[in-house]
C-alpha cells in the first residue's frame, strides 16, 4: 500500500476503496479487523494486522492537530537535551490547547500566538515521503519557559536551577545553544523578561 508512511485521511481511504459499492461499510470492517486504527474522526493509521510500520509518533502529532509542531519535552528529548524519554508527544499549535488520547499514544497541544509560534522550526526528513515539523533545540527550550505556568526567571541562580535541576539538562548541551537566535525572537515573544534572563544565563556557561 502506497500510503503507509503517515496518518491517512478518510477521503484518501474512500478513494482507495472506490471499487467497493459500500466503501463506508468496508472501512468499518477494516477497523473491526484492526487493519485500520482510528486516531480521530476522519484520520486513521495502518493497524497491527497489516504488516507495515506504524508512522513515527511525531508525524502523527503533526497530522492530528494542525498547524502544529512537536516541541517542549518531546523535542528536547529528541535533541538529547534532557535524559528522560517523553511518553506523551507534546506539541505547540496556533489553535486552542487540546489533549488526544488515541490507541497509538497521548498527544498534547498547547497554544501559542503568531509570529512567535513560527520561529525556530525545523523540517526533519523522516523518510522520502514524510517530513516532520519539530522545534529547534533553542525553540523547544524557549517554549518550555514560556508555557510552564508560574515560571518567571528573575535571576541567573534561579534559571540555572530550573535548567539543571528541574529539567535535568546538561551544562555542555546548554552551552551549545545559540543565544543570538533567541534574541531575534524576544520582541515578539511571551515572557520577554524570562527569555532575556535565559539568554543571560546561557551566556554565562
């Protein structure tokens, strides 16, 4: 099957089943037989009964609620910035915040406004047909500061504690981050003073 690499929208399945007189009944049968899995209304992935790899969770996240990109702990784990593997895929969207509990995992989305939303995004080629949208290391960290409730970074000591104790980040990894790029975002960013303190702290490392 040609469409095995990402989530499949309903209209595409109906196209593939156009030879059937009652394609909707066929979809119900495929779901029942676990050849298809519904991850939300009108969006499916290949089921375990078909011997094809499940799409990469980040790809599923991009399709489940768009526009969106993978960020926060999920992106930080992807870039080896934090030791933990994130079990829930965390994303940022311009739509309202939402949590999806699907048969293939939990996907959370938090809202950020443009233009800040669109800074620091990377297209990562997962396969010849699929590209994932993921926050850069710098953007994932800024999003974490911006979207963590009650976090207002007011001193270098407090920022270091947040980065190294709360997030368990490594100082060597932190020293590789590009503060100049973060500076470019500040004017249009939420929590400007916290991000300025983040830059100050990173420059001290």
